[in-house]
């Protein structure tokens, strides 16, 4: 889906005694996200519940540690003590840490700094389960309270509305579309349904920011443009296949849970960009740093330098225009089109940029009519932006207004030229890759009298080029997207849709019981 799922605001009024049970019921659906901050009722202090839960966890830890010592003889050869760690104490010598709080000391003579802890005499009485307690603590800032009533307020995907209506048909609830809920759309979470193959690029997109509720999902555009740019800058059949195979290995292997997600995403990224590099290697006739092993299907970039530069600039013009058009579309969908029209990369900016392109084309092709038309449009765009900048500083002295207007208008015009020329790096890194490959080939040919050494250098050189230059090209492609493209249509201030769940991992993201 290119657009996020429509959201519905769910408001549910329950008695305080039922709050934990109702939250658990919502968590089991895995389709409800509490609102980012409460707007109905008052917050309630849950510190007593938190202290009670901490006491129960401490009791369970001591009980588990005590069970470790139950099987020891009455007079063991060594002494054993159970102690408690705190932020101000360090682990005593000879002690083994059991968990985040407890340690077990083993030795003959206890050290002076050892202070054994007395286990709790009885288990604290909790009327709720641990999951229910954690749900209450995790949603403490999202749940409002009015006297003996609690107000559960949050979001569900609109296509789940009928399911929740049936589930809560006997409850006091309100289901309102996000657009009519009275909450700013900037506070509505975004939920995108993407194909699994796009997960790696979606994770890369997350480094820039979260797409807003009424913004087009940039992941498909990122997938296409990133793959094409990388392939153009790292065109080599053999090295591209190496990257793709590395990505498949990272994706298919079972890794430890702590870093499996990162390697999974890395694999999903490397597979398509590696294949793109391999395809461009076929087009440019490059395989394992050599240009004499396979013929070029179109041309060798070093033989057509100006054509390569022109293709890079044309590609940049295309994606820049698409980015500004998407920015206008996002502004229209979110109801901010009027403000966007006067933005540097809004409608005036897009028309000015198209006029600059037409002016350049007119001079190059000697089309007098197009040249003067685009010159007029570009001049009109500059005048409009100058008047806008002048009007925005009406409270400032006239001298400062004129100087700031001149600077801002100059910056407005120069940005388009600079951003377009940034895409020259597509061809520049293509040439750099070829030059590095040629250097490797020259070294190998100089060592041709020692076959084993020449082949060793050839293999090692290809591996180094694949890893080091592949990393550098990735950085450059990310830079082009983050600075030249995404700044024109992504706010980056959205809220991800993260529904309540009963899993421990979910609670770790919301609340730290130990604090």
C-alpha cells in the first residue's frame, strides 16, 4: 500500500476495577494502540502498584536463588551468601551475578564489603497478574481517570472497526474516524502494509524518520531509486553477485535473537542492490574488475564520459521533480496545501525548477520560443519568492528586510542547481569504481610471472573493492536520498502504529519496572 491504513479512534469508559482486564482484552487483539498522551480525564498515580510489583519480583528472585542452595549439604566445604546489587555498590570479589539485582557469593571467608540480604518473609499480595500490572504501568500516561471511571483512548485500523464493535457491543464505547476525532492528524499513528521484500528498505527509511498519517509511503520510491543508483555507481557483474550472495546468506541464516533483525534487514537490502550492480555490470561490460571478459551491452562508461554525466543529471532531475510532486500530494492529503504552495519546494519551487530545465534545454537546442518563455517564468518565480520573503519580515527594519530577501531569494534559486549537480556523483563514483578496478588489473598484470601471487592479489582485491567501495557507495546513495529527496516531501515526524501486546518485548519498550 502506498498510503497508510485509515485509523479510527476508540474511546472506552470502564470502571477502575475492570481497567486491567479491559486492557488485557485489547492487548490480546494486537490491534489497539493507546493515544500518545491522555486528553480525557486526569492521570492517576500508579507508584504504589509499581512498588508492589517490584516487591513481588524481589521475592521471586530470592526464592529462585534460594532453590539453588537447597541441594547443598548441611556443612559444605565453602560458604554461600545471596546479596543484592544496587547502583551504588559493586560486585564483591568471588561473587557471581545471578540477575540484574541478585548475586551469589562463594568462598571460605566472606569479604568485609559483603552484605548479605535478608529474603522477604512473605510474598506480596497482588490482585492482578504480572501482565496486567505491566499493562497498567505501560499505559499510565495514556489512560485518563474521572472519579471511579477510567477512559481508555486510542487507535485501531478502520477495517477492524466491525470486529471491535462486536467484541465490545455491550460496553460504553465510541468509534470515530481519525479525521473527525478532534485530534490533530500529526498525532494519529501510521500503519503501512508492505511486502516482506521491502522490509530492509523500510528499516532504512526509519533512520530518516516516521512517515506521517497522511503522507505517501516513500519506501517503494526508495526501493527503486536506491537500487538503480547503487547499480549505476557499483556496476560489476561479479562483485554485484558477491554482494547479493552475501545478502542471501545473511537473510537465510538463523542468528542469535539479539542481532537477528539487523542482519535480516541487511540481507534484504544487499540482495536487490547486488543484483542491480550485476545487471549494470552486464550493461557496462565489467566483471570482477575486468572490462575484457564480457562485452558491454550498451557502452563502457569511460568511453562515453559526457553521456554518463548527462544520464546522471537527467536521472537527478527526474527524481527531484517526483519528490516535489509527492510533497504537494502529501500537503493536499494532510490539508496543508495552501502553506505548501509558497514553500521553497512547493508549487512555486516546482514551476521555477521546470522553467530552469526548459531554459537550459532552450539554450542547448536553440529553441528561441522555449528559451524566452522559460526565462519569463523563472524570473516571475524569483520575483514571487522575493516578495514572499520580504512580506514575512514586516516587523524588521527595511535594510534588514532587503538584505534578508536578497539572501533568501538567492538561496532559493541556488538550491535547485546544487541539488541537481549532486547527482553528478552517480557518474563520478562509476568512474571511481572503474579506476580502482583498472589499478587492480594493472597490479595483477605486473605480477603475471607469479601466477599464485597474481591470482591471490586478484581475489583479495575484488573482495576489498566489494566491501569497502560497496560501503562507500551505500553512504553516498543514502546521502542523496536523505538530503536531496526526502527533505522535499517527508516531515519525518510521524508516529508508528505499535499495538498493545502481552509479550515481554513489548513491555520493555514502554516501561522499566526497576526504576
